[in-house]
C-alpha cells in the first residue's frame, strides 16, 4: 500500500511532468513523420501518379523496333533481281557481361572477353575492348557473320569445351541483308542497300519508301536480370513487309545488251557505253544496260562513277542521229517532200562564217539518200528551211531537252539551247545534224520509238506493278501517249528512209539482220575538249539508233559507245551491237527471219549423237540457221562449243565481226591485218570464251 502511494506521487510531481513532456514530444514527432509519409504517399499515388506510373512502366517494360523485310525487285517475267535474306549478326550487352564484376577485376575481365571474342570473329581485340568499356546495353560486335563464327560465339556464350569461362551478354540476331542473285546484271539501274537498311542508289533509293516497309515495335517485360521477355507478337509479318516491285526489264534481253556492250567496249578500247531497248508501242523499257558496271553485293569495291546508269545520266552530242528528227520536221512542216532533191554544195557550205562539210561529197541527193549517206549540208538546209523556232519545238516534242520522269535518281534532261534566246542560223544548222545540243541514250530511244510506232511519243515505263507481300496490287503502270509528234504518214515515210541506212551503200550496213528489214541511223560525234573548248581530234561518241522489224517494229534500240579508240565510226562500233542485241530480242519474242525452213524432225532424229541432235533441234525450233562452224562434222565439236576458223590476213573489222558472230569475245592487240590468234585455228572453244587477236600493219 505504501509503494503504490509513492509511485503515484512521483507521476504527479516534477518528474512526472518531465516524463509526460517527453512522451508528448515523441508523439508529436511521430505524428509529423506520419503526416509527411501520408503527404508524400498522396503526392506519389494521387498528385503525380501518371508521371511515376510512366517511369515504372519504362523500367519494367521495353519496346523493341522490328525491322520489316524489304520488298523484292522482279523482272517482267517474275525473276528476282534483288531479294532480302536473313543473316546472323553478333551483338553484346556489356552491362550484363560486367554485372557483379569487382572494380579491381574489371580491366582483366574486359581484356579477356575482348581477346576471346575477337579471336572467334577475326576482329581487332582493341576495337572489341573499346566497345565493352562503353558499357552499353546493346552494341553490334560484327554483322553478317559466317556459320563457323556463329558456332564459335555459341561456344563462348555457353562456356562449352575449352573456350574458358562463359561470356554473358552475347547474342546472335537475325538481320536483313540485301542480296542480288544476278550479281552485275542491271546493277546501275537497281542500286544497292547500305547496312542500315536504306537504299543508297538507283531504284533502291528512288523507291525506298515502297521497298522498306513499315517499322513497328513489340512490347515486352524485363526479368530481374534485365533480359527481355516478349509478350506480344506480330500476327502476320507480311503486313509490315515492304512492297514488291515488278519491273518492265527482261533479264534475258538485259543480259544480252550488257554482254554485247561489254565485249564491244573492250574490243574498241572505249571508256564506257549504254544500250536502251524499248517496246515502241507500250513504252516499256526492256533493257537499260550500262558499262562499266559493278556488283551491288560488294558495292564498297566500286566508285561512284561506275555506279551511274549511263543511259539516263550521261549527255552527249548526238551527231547524225538527229537527222531523223530534222527530216521528220521538214516533212511535217511541208518544206520538203519525200521525192525532192537538194543540192549538196559538192561537200562544203558556209553558214555565218562557219564551214559545214560532208564526209561523202555530192551534188544532188534525194531525201532518202540524204538519210542513208548522212549529209550534214542537206540536213542543215532542211533545218534552216524549217526555221529555228519550229525545229526547236519539234525536237522538244520528240522529248529532247526534258526529263522522261522515270522513278530513278540522276536522270538528265540534256540541252537544246541556251535559256532565254533563240538559235541563230549557224546554231540552227548545227542542231539539224546533232551539234551544239546534248541528249541521253534514253531520249534517243524514246524519240526513235515515236517514229517506229507511227508518230506518238510514249511515256517510258520502268515499273510495271507495285504490290504488297500478300499479292495485293497497289498500283500498276499503263501505256500512255505523251503526245503526237508528227503525223502517221510522216513517221512511215521516215521509217522507210531509215531502211536505206542499213542497205546498199548506207552507213549502217553492219546493223543489217538477215531475214528482217532494219530501220536505223548511225552517228559519229566529236566530243568537246574541256581544255580548249573546241572539238577533240581523237575523242568521239559512236552511236546507232533504230528499230526492227522496220514495218512492224518489236523493239527500238539506242546504242552509245563513249570514246572508242580502235575505231570511232558509229557504223563500225555501235551498229554491230544493235544487230546482236536485236537478234536476241527478236528470238525472245518468238520472231523468225523471212525464209525460215520448217523443221524436219524425222531427219534430225537420225543423227547419232544425242547431245548434238538436241542442240540442233533447239536451234531449229528457235528459227536459227546453223552456226558457221557447223560445216564441220558435228560430232567433232561438242554442243555449246565453236570451231575457231583461220582468219589469218583478214582486216580487223572483218575479224572482229566474224569472232563476235561465232559467240566469242574478241580481244584486239595491235592494228592492221591478223597475224596470230589464240586459240589457234582448228581448235574448239566454248561460246563466250575470249579470243586473243594479234594484228600487224600490212607491209
């Protein structure tokens, strides 16, 4: 009883008041702390909930960009010219690799990992080490690795075998890679794709928006180690894939054009050239060849100059090819008639203190003879009679001096005359035979197509169809007439005159194709020397434009060879290319020469050699005459091979023509008459093989 009284008195005494004060202060502090916690919680959960929720989602989730498959480029027959394939590439998560590594061991771990990774991928260890020290969540170590390198990386990642400790963070990812199965075929037209997936040249650049597809993202969750676990997936990856594009190009005709252009360029030691093949009635481009070319699979080994499409970008003075359009302008305007004769001034005429000369001097020539003998003087007279404004307008209507509007980069418009002023007489005369103006091979091809189809300038067609990966057609091309250039009867008259160029004494007899009427025009134009501003004495552009068959054309072709050195005449350099490309194109279209004999299958079946019999049967079905070397017993020459004839003592022109006609590639050494050939006469050689021809001047 006494003790309880003492305690009670202490609680109500001074000591009790001190205890109560301390308890009150403690409770107040606890209440303040609780208030702060509640306030902070309210701020986090209510006031700023959206901001913090977004941060939490970013930390917990990750969105990965999905690169769609790039669309495929096809030729007109559905053959793939450019495709995208999945190739493995190696990446590294440096944060995962260095997680839980003590600071004192960091340098040693990085050096060891870099050395082993570099050895597996044949890389420089210093470069790999630099990427590791950047401590990024993602970094490419090597892109487009081989199967052996993939296996080596898997060994390092698993720590299997004798590779040492496991290297964390290594990943093998599938990456899109552009592949061109036809290698150099149409490379200057197609362009290439850089490692970042963007088109960098040609159609790959111009049509990049259609080809690359739609970028998308996939959402995923991170586990505690930071690894990504995807929760979503694309229902159909074709919905994101790029559009497929079907071109008007025919890979067979394109191959023939490139092969013939390359052979002639090497034979005549030219710097380059272009061949454009057009369907004159639809405007579809069947071939757009350029030389030199490159392999877009290894574009890094080429330079910008070799990657351009010369038929679209390179401009040059057309020379005598323009006489076609000058004569058309004269006939359409009524200043000349098809049967009219003009005085050719005996080979020399003065206009504004400038002398114009003819290589074939004459007194009187009919209009067809002016075309076939390529008279500069008479062409100038026709141009002056038409008048500068009307001639200029006619050439513009044929498409010169303006771009055709193809979906490619770098197309040139050429030049007709200086801006803001008309031609003076000497400029009008010069333009009449192709001097003082510049054009492209595509413009020549489309212009001569207008003559071939009866006077209508067609819109050139390169893209036939654009469709999705599921096959739905988005847009397709249709033949469109840009405008009528000349009346139909004028175009037919000019076409008949052009036949004379490839017959008799015409300048383009090398373009003649047995069994077909060929309409064409040769041109040999001097190039301007940039140093002097005058025409060069030894640099020329040789060209030939025309169409075949002349009276119902299937193809129109423009051939341009830049700076040939062995010979520079368009009739000798460019016309044979026209003949061989036209022959291949007609075969592809199923057209056979006049006088083709029906196949005697029963007689062919009696031959003893099955391989030779099949070879001859195929040639007969295609409407081809037996090759020259088939006069030798067929059993002595294997199918696909040719017998080398003895051409000793022949002039260069005849030797080159004969060799090319046999399907061989002539390589010329020296000049004059043939003294030696390798392989030797009488030996057989595969078609397409190189024949070395050695010439010496005649004593």
